[in-house]
C-alpha cells in the first residue's frame, strides 16, 4: 500500500488592488472641483461691498445647466438642487 503524501498548502495571493479597481492607485490625489456661474456686470466695487450672508443675483436661469470642472477641465453639466438648507449640484450630463 502506498503511503499518502501530504503536500504543503500554498495560499493563492489575492489580486493586487490596482487590478481589482484601476482607479485605486490615484484615489488619494487631490483635485479642485468648481461650479461656475457667470454674473454679468459684476464689478470690483460690488465685490468689496459684499458682506457675510449677502445674496448676489446671478440672473442665472434655474433650468440652465451649470458647467462642472475638475482642475480647470470641464467634465460635466449640472443643475442646482436645494436639499434642506444645503445647495447641491446634480450631474445631468458628462462632457
């Protein structure tokens, strides 16, 4: 009768994180997100007169999409949305 041979158990290494999620290696990089609304006829004097809590009339149509940029590169169009006391932007279309 042949003797049983015990083979060592070799664990299978998990996939590296970058193979599971191709963005994983850059997730920590900082970026600047901006939403820009043009305010026509706004002057330096208007800027200097601004006070905390003051509202500036942008004449921006609520239904008009607002461009969203990351690091000065336009990535999407958004719409403003009020959520409780917070003003948010909802992505409506990727650029």
